[in-house]
């Protein structure tokens, strides 16, 4: 499993939480979200919530950019 950039193995009280926002529907959630999908498009990371990822699973597996969904 890979970590988000800037994450470390220590999750003590000083660790800052990252908020993820779905690039498709705008749903926000506190990271980490193991059922969310992360896509690198045009050099930037885009996160997709569980519902959007499930709805577009074939496009994700085909490695289509989210603009094609």
C-alpha cells in the first residue's frame, strides 16, 4: 500500500489530517479513505469517492482520463 505524499508511519496527535475531495461529485472526507481511487492525470492527483469509482470502474481499468467518463 502506498502513502499519500507527506504521510509518515507515525499517526500521533501532531499528524496533520488531509481532506480528500472527489474530483467528480465533490464529496469530502478525511484521509485516508481505503475505498477511494487515486488517479494521476496531467501530472496531478485526482481522488474519486467509492461511489464514483464504482460507477466508472471500467473506464478506470481502461486507464481513460476522467474527462472521458
